[in-house]
């Protein structure tokens, strides 16, 4: 697959290696099959790079980082957004650095040749929402070959809230762009998100501030049957969103500069503070029932605390610095 961004200079700020991010990515394979009972979103109408569609989800329970999803908007040219752009998943083409890349477009003129469909299957609690693009073309900024096309699906799983991107038959050999690669991104935590890059079989995933110009791509076009599984990191799936933990109390939360970590009993443990990129900021022991933790030198935003007691029990908590 080939892709272009229109900025001449891009600055890529990311976190990689062994960082502990809210979501992880693995690559697998599975046969690509068209939806069996599709419901059309574009209703045979030709769609453009500006077309959007809303999927009704009153009977579908999905969350991202514990936040209930109350709306799914299909952005025809590049992917889906949740809760009016609070979260954004781009399965193929995206907007990077404020400039449009090579987005998808309907290959039809008077009627659609590139259907966009969805399907909700399974029983309540175990349903799968599937959104599908078939035979989508490319905008003509760099490509004029009518034989090029792309097909893919995005699956949302109700039971464990993970996401899969399934790639189908694609012909991109004649798409003429300055850069090769497919951009896959998931804006899932404030202004931060994950990019999937490099080798499609063993991809790298980078945690990125998406308000900054970024460049990261898969090498070439994903093979038909390629699947990327985006799942919550086990480090964060157990985060308690209330102020009371089983052994600890965090107060106040949100906080301005300091908060107090209170233990029910005096324990010899330790705590770590991570920023939203997964970078460790503080690692200190716990020797008192009330431990004052100072984050005045850090900017406002979301942080995480990891607490380990003397019996090696772990607890995690999301922090909000005003």
C-alpha cells in the first residue's frame, strides 16, 4: 500500500519499548468474508471524502477505557469515530499533521460501486459490531488508475471491548504516492493514541500525542486476511475508577498539585506513577499510612498509579491532575 501526507516536514514524538500503554496490538490472520446480513449505510448513494454515517447502537454495549460509547460515526473516507470524535479509529487512511493523506472515495459516479455496510451479530453481551468497506477507491490527488481498490472491516466486541481490523482483497500496485505504507491509528486516551507501524506480521505500536505532527506507517499493504487485534493492556484493565480501592484510598482526585495515598493498614510496599505515554515518573516506597504524593512539577492531564504491597498484590488507579 502506498500513502502520502502533504506536509514536507513531520516530527514524530512517540514512546516505545517496554512502556505500559492502555492498549496493546497483536497481528494475526483470518479469512476475510463479506458480511452475511449487511445493512447499508450509504444506500447505493455515491459517497465522498466528506460523507459520514451514524450507526444506531441502543442495543450494543461498548466501552473505551471505561467510557461508555453512545454513538458511532462512520467517516467514510478513513474510519470511525466514537462519541462525536472523543475517540477515533482510522483503519486505513488518516489525517496526519493537519493535512489530508490519500483518503478513500466511492468508485461510482451516478450510483455507488463501493458499499459501506454494518452488521450486528451474536447474543446480548456477546455481540460483535462489524463495519465494512468494499471496493473503495482512492482520491485522485496522486492516483488516477481506476483498477485500484481497497476492502476492510472494523469489528467491535461487546464482551471484552477489544477491536479488530480485518483487511480484505486490495489492489494498490498502481497507486502513485511519494510514501509507501498504510496508516493505522487509534485515538483512545485524551489526545493520545496508538499507531501501528513497520512489519504487518510483527508490527510495532507507538504511543503518540496526536495533536503533534506524526509519521508512522506499516510497510506496504496488509495482505488479504491480515487482522490487527487492539486490546486493553492487562496492566490497565483492572483500574478502579472510584476513589476507594480495596486496600487504599486516593484523595482528592482530581487534584491540583498533591494527593494523599491512604492505606488501611501500615504496609511495606511501593508505588509507581506513569504518565499517559507509559513513562515512569515516580517510584518510591510506602512506609506510612498517609503518603503525600507531589505532582506539582508535571502538567495537567491523566496519570496512573501502580501500587504493590508487601505480599506482592497489585492495584492500579487512574489519576486526574487539574
